[in-house]
C-alpha cells in the first residue's frame, strides 16, 4: 500500500494538490441517522465538531434491478489526476480512484481499515518467523483481455516495484523474492519481518504480467490498463475525463449496477458546489467546510463523510542553528495558540483535532490512550506560558516564518502568526507557497539556513499501521525525502522506529511506538494538528453511495457494503 504526502507520494506540482488519502468508520447509505448540525454550531451557537458516525446511511436496494443496471454516473474529483493508471508506478490518489475499479486487489479494504481477501482465498499462511507468506488465490479469475489471473501475475506484481524502480519501491523493498509455486499458490519471502505487512502492505492491485513485459508495453498499459476488476477501461481524454464500463463478465459478487462511470475534475470549490446543486454532476468530492450546512440543507443533495487516516502537522526546524532547535521555543509557539479553537471555528464540519502523531482511526487497531496523552502532554493555549518560554530564548525582534500551502493550513499559519503578534513577536509571518516551492524549501531542503523556515504545515495519509507515520515522518533516513525537522532525538528514538517496523509482534511494536510518540509530544519536533475527513456530496438520485476512510477508495460504486445505482 502506498502512503501519501498531501495526496500523492512526494510529487506535488501545483497549489491545488492538498491532502489525501485521506483516508474511523466508513459510512453506509439512506436517511441520515441524526446529525450535530451541519453548520458546525451547537445549540448555544458555539462552534462544534461534527462526528462522522452521525452521517451513517442504511443500505438501499433498487425495486427494479434491470433499470438500475442501466445507470450511468459522473463523479467530479477535487483535484487533477496525474493520469498514471498503472498501480505499480502511480503515486497520486486521484488516478488511484479510477484504477481501483479496473483492478482487483490481492486483499482489499472493508468498510473501515481492515483487509479482507479478494483475489486471495483466505489470509496467508505465515512461516519462517514472519518472513514467509503463502497465498492461495481463486481459480477462474479472468483479466479483461480474457487471460486467466494466475500466481505468476501475483508474484510479478510483488516484484515489479523493485525490478522497475517504482516511486513506490520503498513500501516493498523488504521483499526478498516472490514466486509462483503452481498456478494458484504464491510464496513471498521477506528479508526481515515487517510489522505493517498483514495490516496494509499486502493490499496490492494485481496486474497482468503479459501486458507489461517491455517498457513500451508498460507505457501503453499506463493509460490503457487491463485488470480483472468490476469495471473495464472504455474512454479516456488526457486531462479531461476517464470513462469506465461495467465488466459484465466479472468473476465476483456483487456485480455493479452502474453500467458506466465517468471521472472528471473541478479544482474550484465554489464551482464544484455549484455543479452539484444545479444537478450538473452526480457527485462531487471534498465538500468545503463553509458549504457543508448549505448542502446538507438542500433537499436534492446528500452529504457523505468518513473519518480518515490523514494527519496534518506543524513541523519545526530542529537544527541547532535554528531558534526552533530549542524545544522550549517549539513549546512556546505551541502554547501561543489553540489548535482546538482553530479546528472548531474553521474546520468543524470536515476535520477533528489530534492528540498524537497518528490519527484516531489508525489507533482503532492499537488502543493507545490518546485522551490521556492529550490531557497530560498536548500543549494547550496558554499565552502567559508561551511568553515565559520564549522570553530570553529568542530575541525581542524574532521574526519566525511559518510556511504553508494556500488552503486551510495557510489559514492555520495566519492564526499562529496572529497569536505570536499578540504576545509581542510582531515580525512573525506566514508564508503561503505553491506545493512545489513549499516542498523544495522544506521537505527536500537537506541543508536549510535558519532563515529558510522555522516551521511548516503539511499533511500525510497512511493507514492502520503507525509505521506509515513514524518511519516516513520522523526517522532520520527520511530527511530530504518526506520530512525536514532534523530532529536528533533521544539515544533510542530512531532505533526504536526502525526496530518497530521489523517486528511481527504487535505488543512489542506497541511498546516501542508508545515511547516514540510520547517523545514527539514532549519534545515537539512537530505538533500533531488535525485529521481531515473524507467528504462527498451527491444528488438525491444517487443511491447506496458510501464514503470510505481511504480517499483513494472513493467513490466505491460496488463493494460488500454498497452498490451504487441511479434512481431516475
């Protein structure tokens, strides 16, 4: 499984690319089971934070299945696709939303963040102290080209990340070898145990080896993919649309009701909201916070929301030559403003504040005491303490720069700077940058001067395993790759992160991650900010649509928990 930095892995070329993958509980589909108030206010008129579980929908089934099977749907994505549809090399969530309907996974996500077998018959047999996985796959699965999917294709998929120098290779570089034992048995050997393997890594989309034998084949495959999934590639216009048709010979149940689905994009929030209200599209992604109440109150529109594994963070330059290299300076900044107030007032419909460097949905499978950590360790708004910590630690004319993209995180940077002005640091400034420039100045900057940045705001989306966050965002090997805090840490900090990913026992991994995360909260190389929910809005005529925690899984027109159809 790929992890995403603001929607994609490392490659973020323009300002419109925000967060991802995004990725709690997923929602099901019919009448709203009750809600807190779509405008983000409680009964006293104060801002409140929406609970995604209050937007669960019941399942819906059509009275006329034949009519439902004639349904077509247009889905408007919030960002442009990179138009990379080969799962081995694709690294943006919006292309993944398309190709996930073309391919079947060895394992796939259920309504939440648990994996269930798909091409695999069952969970794997595990041997050799957690370094050998044996998979049995279903017989009789056919790719769209008529060829049978066999163990050789599964082995090819596992090895392709390394053999083809994929941008996603780091997520699979622990694989020593994968081989077909026979047509329906696959053996995968790892160089060492890898904790996230059964939680997320084996959720790979199976590609046909015969369609990808040469570089020219792979280039053709990238924009004309062949899978075994419930939809077949139909029509494609670069940077305009992708149309998929139902696979009428699909091997698994349920078969889609939708005859056709077309993906377009519209990066302009106001225009996207206008489209769904006017009925010019069937569904849109990413409902803006300020439009939530308006759309919720529209009788012709349904809003959908799911908690996600997204993680927004305020990260500091911890180099010794930077003022923020002093942990008291970092603490002072964090006490100068209220993260909770920002989320409640600015993002209460679409986000929740964090207590630790993993999202709550990730913690569902781990059980870390996040509420306790918040009470004991998370820096609360205390301007007097902020002044005390900063006084003498920085000059009176200290002018820190907080860099951010031009979205909600830019607003947060402005909020922090305003609070610093209020306690006397009037030179503090927020710098809003396009993503390419922001990453070059921060994440990819391996030798920044103290003037380049004091702090930056970015996001990351992983999944059900803390490794996706701890290793990529905090391990020293990832400086210049995924992060730029330059945090030296305690003697065991980086070793514990590395050791935790090479252990199979979850209790042992828990103990290591507990120490790492408490150190992050106490020393604050970065401050956990908030988790951004996955949201969609659909016309009332769109039935049985459900938001999934993983942004690259939305929309999911056919699954065990939903089968979208259009009620004309």
